């Protein structure tokens, strides 16, 4: 589906809509409706189960979203967290340089300084995407953070956090004491990040307030033991820098073992790359042929990274591969910067007596982008029906409960819906329109099961207290005892969990 079409469908179904819609919306801000809010929560829970579940020493925090200026100065965001901005001297619209150069230089402008970008703009007679004028300014670095006057005097500066990661670094010394004094130690945050994007667009892809799920793993730089044998034969769709530089855009399939043996990547890094790839393929259910692991070069990597592979999905609505998450090896950058900034020694003493400043491996995931990707990749028109093939454990509603004839069967169906809700199952009661229309509504919302109460459910006899259970994808209908429903639905909606290290 095209982006507009998909957004219209999601808006109509109450998945999401622009913030302050009645005022014409606010650029880069979106609100989730009932279906969207539940789906987003399920995605977050699935992420937590899959990533925080990796170890008994991994924890989830809920820290503040506002950071004092000293933090973002030390982290480098005050100086480096910029995008080159170009403004049009004719119509005064502002754009990311990357947007102006989209067709001329699809590989982007990461790593180029303003003068180099200005030269490219000039040499290619680049035009303003709004009015077509060639009178474009020299690009200037635009800081993406939202600054705040903090407190009553207005003299203290603070910032809305640009990434959740910073909160985990600040918490490290506290978490070292809360934990077992052992590495690796994982600290995860699922929460809002804020960026004053120059040109927010593509709905949930470039937002100004969005949700990240990020796990920071602090590990001993002398070694991060992982059970590599579990992943070594996994084929991965990889697009490495030399292949990209030869003009290829399609990934090649390489095993995890090859990435280590001939690709020169450390085992701990590849192990976690596989773990992330499996999350997209096996937990979120994205088709493997729509994924690639895209290596960023020295020039393109974020300023704090030593190694970076983005996990990208090929999305029809957005016309190509888009970043959905990433694996960042940040080395000692964060703890050393915050050590210097705070004047505190952030090294720790291990049981063998060594004092080390841990390195950081970051597994980052954009929650909103993946809500969109779930719609792009799994929601579509199939024959006469619109079907959202969400994995059952992600579906906002697990089961729809219908009375076949409302007048006759509503009381029983309502009672059944209450019983399922009391068992913590997400249930929606629906008695509007024909059964076909009710199935159609549930298919579109991704509801994996529908239950229909009919005359046989109520009548004395063999089928008393049984209902029709209809399965979304196959449309298969079976007769099931009411007493079995809770366990049937619970089994299907159980979140996948990984084996621990
Ligand atoms: N802590 C590392 C970090 O923040 P990033 O690549 O800037 O790295 C991580 O962001 C993830 O957050 C991305 O992979 C993407 O999924 C999501 N993300 C980044 N900017 C976003 C935006 N403006 N709107 C929606 N999601 C965004």
C-alpha cells in the first residue's frame, strides 16, 4: 500500500492520527488511538521479553525524560547532535540537506562538512523542494535537541532527552550496586525520545517525539563470552561497506560464523546482531526477504560508534529499505565522557581484582517505526478481505466475542467476554451487523480469534457451553468448550522468550 493509503486506513481504524488534528495537526507528532496504543504496548512488551530476557543481570528502568545540560554536554550531543539544514532564500522553507539532495545523492550526506555539501548543491544546481528555486543557503548545522528553561529563574538549561540511552549511562554506578557486581550488566529503557527534526515526514518515521526501546550492555573489554555455537549457522542478509561501494543495494546471505571468520567482526557483536535479526523475523514476523543488515562506514556512523549495522526493512509504503533498529558498539565512549563530565570515576572492580571501565554494546529499536512496519509488511488486501497478519501475541485484541443473534445470545456472550477479560485476555464484544461484517472488522484489526455464541451454546445437549472458534488466517472454524478458551488463547498469545546466555 502507498503511504497515504496506509495512513488513511490506520486513521480510520483508530490506530493513530495527527496530534491536534482539529487544529490542522502538529508536524512530527502523532497520537495512538485504542488499537494503536495496545499494539504499541504489545510490541514494547515483546521487546522487553526478548532483550531484557537475555540475562538475569539485565534490568529495565523508568528514568526522567529531562536531562540537565551538563549531561548532554558530556555526551557530545550539544556539540555533535546536528543535521545539516538548508534554507531557501526565495520561499524561506527549511530542509535537511539530505532531503534536497535525495535524488542527486541517494547515499546521503553523513560525514560531510557544510562546505562539501554546499559544493554538491551548487555543482548539481539543486533546487528547493518547495518552490524550485536554486537560491539555497550554505548548509548550517542545526542542533536537534529541544532545550528547556528549567525552574523558575529560567537560568538553568535542560534538554528533553534525544535518546533513552543517556539515562542508562547515568544509572550505571547505581545499577552496579543494585546488581550483582558482575559484568555483563544490561540496562534497558523503553520510553520517549525527542528530536526537533528539521523536516518531519513519512508519518511515524521521522517524528519529533517518539518511543525508543534501547538496551545498553556494559561488558568487560577483555572479553564478552557468548554462546556463539547457538547462532553460528544462521544465514544473515548482510550488506557490508565494500559491497555497497561497488554499487550493490541487495544484501548477500552470509552465515554468522563467516561474519566472524572472514568478516573480521567480534563474536559478541555478531551474536547480538543475530539476536536482533531474529527479533524482527521470528518475533515481529517480518518476511526474511524484506530485511537487510546494513553496515555503516567510518564516515557514516554516529559519532559515538565503533561498529554499526542498521537493521532495515523494505517497506512498500516508503519506497525502499528503512532503518528500524541497530546494533551499536559504542566502546568506552559513554562511560569515559560521563566520567570526565561528572568528575566521578565510572570504572568498577571485578572479582579478579581488575579495575575496568566497561564498554557498551547498544541494541536500539524504534517502537513507532516498527508499528508502521508491522502495518506495511503484514496488513493488506487479500481477495475480498483486508487482513492484518499480526502474530497473535502482538494483536491489540486477542479475541472477538459475538452473539450470533444479539437478542437471543447477547447475555451469554457478554458474560463470556467478561470472564475472558477477567482472565487478562484482551477481548472485544461486538454485536453490530452481520457476522461477516464483524469478522471483517476483526480481520482488519489483526484479531487472531473470534468466538460466536449461538443457539447450541445455550440449548441443553451435547453442544451446551460450546462456541464456534474462528481462526483469523485460515478462517477455520472449530467447536470448542467454553472452559477451554482461556488456555487456548493464552497459549497462542504467549510472548516468545529467548534462551538466556
Ligand atoms: N541510542 C542510539 C540512537 O538513538 P538512532 O539511530 O539515532 O540511535 C535509534 O535512533 C532508533 O530510533 C532508530 O533505529 C529508529 O528506529 C528510531 N528513531 C530515530 N529517530 C527517529 C525519529 N525521528 N522518529 C521515529 N523514530 C526514530
